[in-house]
């Protein structure tokens, strides 16, 4: 039996029942990575030696009964390479951090290890999470396992592709404007972006601090729920972390959607959306309607301004956050320089890629004297209007349903030639980050080329259980 085809929960159960050892599971997963990753390039670092060592320790904890209540104990997991791992290289897909080894673990890494997870590797990503295709990585592009001529999406493309290629049972990504959901849609897997503050950002290398959120990518809804159970929770080291009463998301999967009110924004089905995707999304709505949910189209206020507001705010925060990479404290430093100012200039010029430079320059511009009110302040006001629009929608609806992306995965090279079109590809995802809401993307069909189509379900603040329940009910009908 090829265990790499199992879901994460299925493998966890087999490990608990001693049908397979943790070391065997890790070895088989590493063998699959060696077999396939030369073609897909999902990983920046594969941690064979440390993973096999961890496997022995986890096996002892399982045998002692310490991890009896940990459903994913012993299951290998991949981690996006902007999440800090102590003693293990964390590059953010950038030359400027190509040799950076963090002295501490991110909170999510600590929580995974506490529950017996074995970290198998660090996945490829768009440089500093800036991109929607995983083509801006210093370590080469990642290819979509569903069609290697296509991109896997981004910026968590390595994590999504690893799960789709059976090179990981589940993975962690980060989502600033759709970076978990969009690659999940392109690769035909499931990914969830939690409510802002649900999962600690401590140890996540910042892109845009008010928008970034860590979340899981898995082969199905249940795997994502189980992973979210592990990584969620209040963390005093993260000032934006919010304590809530319950994080037991897996228990929500058993419910039904009878009586649930689901809204579809009319603007989400308008021009710019592929007809094949529109057909699949409406059919998904009908599936939930047949199970007892009520479906209604409505007007969602101010959402058409989400893309410009998002890119102004995200670029402004990126310009501030990335100023720390100067060639002095850590990471890459230029070899040929005279004086401190030249160290800064040449290090950053040589160390950052074009997309990162573009967004940093936009950010510096919108924060500059004379333009702050015209751009950044105005974007913050638009962000508030978008939030008010969602608040009014959730006075009436339990869930908002729509597409994850306006088209299926583009061919490699197409998006980088037209950055504006790449930015517009985030039209259905960025509002969720601007408002801090939870959302999930799961497969709901394929187009005529066989490329996966993603269904997005958006919930109220801390409404993860509602979207997980609806997603699971839909998944079970397929």
C-alpha cells in the first residue's frame, strides 16, 4: 500500500493502531519527495536527517500513551519557509535570507511538535510572500502537480503543490491576500485562512502585519480542521492574538446545513469570472441548497475597491517591515562596498527580487510626505467601508459563498509579464484579509482543461465552525 495517498487523519490512525511506525511513514514520505520534487520543486529544504530523528522520539511518546489524544501524531507535515524553525534555514524564498537560521521556533511549530507532528521540510514560496504564482522565489519556480505547464498559485504554492503531489500529508501556509486559498484552488486541495488573531503570528516573517495569518492546507476538510485544532490558541507573545472560548473545530464537521443562510455576492458572479467557474460555483450552491441551506444573491458594498486598498496597505506595511534587511544584522551582505550607505544600497539591490522591490517602492511612495493622506489614509477608510459591508451581510447570512479565483491556474510565465493582471487575480480573496474574516477554499470541479476550480466559503469573525461544517457537508456529496 502506498501510504502517501492516505489523508493525514487516516495515516495518524494507522500509526496509533501500530499498522505502520512513525519512522516508516517518514521514510516513505521522504522517498516520494526524492522521486517527485525534482519535477515540481515544492521544497526549499528537505529535513531527512532531523525528521527521522524526530520520528524516533515521537514513536516513544506514542507508545507511552502521551499522545493518545493527538490524531495527527507521527504524521509528517511541511512548513512554509517564512515560518521560523529553530536551527533550520528559513529563507522566505529570498536571496537576502538564503543563509538565515532562526534561533527560535514559531509558536505554530512548537504546537505542532507538542502534538507529535514531524516536520519533513520547508516549502517553496513567492519571495517574502509577494506574488500569486510561486514564480518569484530565489530558489526557482514551483510547478502545479495537476499540470506542470501551469503555476501552483501563491504565495503558499510550495505547500499546496506538496499536498497535491503527495509530497506532504498536510502543510502550513500563510495568507496575506489569499495566499493559502488561491494555491489550494489551483492545485485542487483544501486550505483555510482563519480569523485574524486565531493563530499566533509569532515566528511568522512579516509581509503585512495587519493582514498576515497562518493556516493549514490539506487533502480534505477534516485534515484542515484537525491541523487548525493544533495551531489555534491564544499566545501572549503575539499582541494580536485573541483568546476565544473553543478551538475544537473537528467536532463541527458532524453538523448539517439545514436552515443555514448562505449569501452569494452578485459582484462575485459578474464580468471577469470564467463561465466554467461560475457554473461550478452555482452548482455547489445548489448542492448546499438541496441539503437544507437557503441561498440568496445580494449586493456586497464597496468590495470593488478591495484590490487597490489591499495593495496600498500591504505595500506600505511591507516597506516598513522589510527595512530591517540591511546586510548588517543577518542574511545576505554584498561583498564589494565602501561605507555603510553602500552596504545598505547594494545589499538590498542584490538581495531582493523585482516583485519585492516593486512593492517596497509603492509602499514607500504611499507613506511619503504629501501622499500619505491621498493614498494610505484613504485606503484605510476604504478598508473600514469594506468591513461595514461584510458586517451588514453577516447580519443576514451565516456564510458568504463564491469563487476563490476568477480563472484556473495560468501558464508559467504569463502572470509575471503583466503584474497588474496578477494583482487582479486576488479579487475574491483580499477582502477576507482586509476584514480579518475566516475563509476556506475547497475543490468544486474542473474546467475543460482538467484544471481544478476552487469554491470559497467566508464566515463571520471566529465563525470557522460554520464554514468547516458547510465545506464538509459539500465535500461529502462529491
